[in-house]
């Protein structure tokens, strides 16, 4: 396990319309603001936008990309800010805040062209066979 204070490399995620719609469908979130641009505009949004479940999944992917596929996500606690719209890019960054044996707490921030999309922490455990 890397020590507290370690910065994780950033991950750039292009925010395509397909990613936003597919994420909503995969998470069974059929709210029209996540797949229908006209209805999203009728509700005051400039376009469709990413749902929280997709963001949650991308944050989890960011952590398992770094710690490996056998890492166990114990807790993902996020808060959303600026929406993720198609055509933008979200950049996820992270910093290991605390290490306790085989478990780490990582602070994660995701920013897009409008500002901060997501902030939160992830608690992750490495199985014994995955430890360096």
C-alpha cells in the first residue's frame, strides 16, 4: 500500500452523449434529463447530463484502475457539483489521505469545464495477494 499523501495519476474521461445515456440506461435511471435533449431543455438544462450513478461508477473505476482489479471498494461517498454535459471532459484526481493496514481512504475530485463535478472519498482494501 502506498503511503498517505500519495497523489494518484489523473484520469481524463471524455463525456460523450453515448456515455451519459448508456450510463443512465445501465443504472436503470430513465429520467428524461439523462437521455432526451429536448425534454432536458424544457426543464431548464442546456442538454442531457450525467446521473450520479454513472459518476459513482466512474469514481470506482478510477480507484480500481489504480489499485488493481482485486481491490475491494468498501465505501464510496460522493457529492455532485457542476453537471457533466456531452462534449466536455472530466478529469479525476485523487490523493491517499489515510492508510490503516490493508485499507486506504482516498480523496477524489472530478472537474470539468464548468468546475468541480464530484468530490468525495473512497475506502478501498487490497486483498493479501494484491499487496506489493
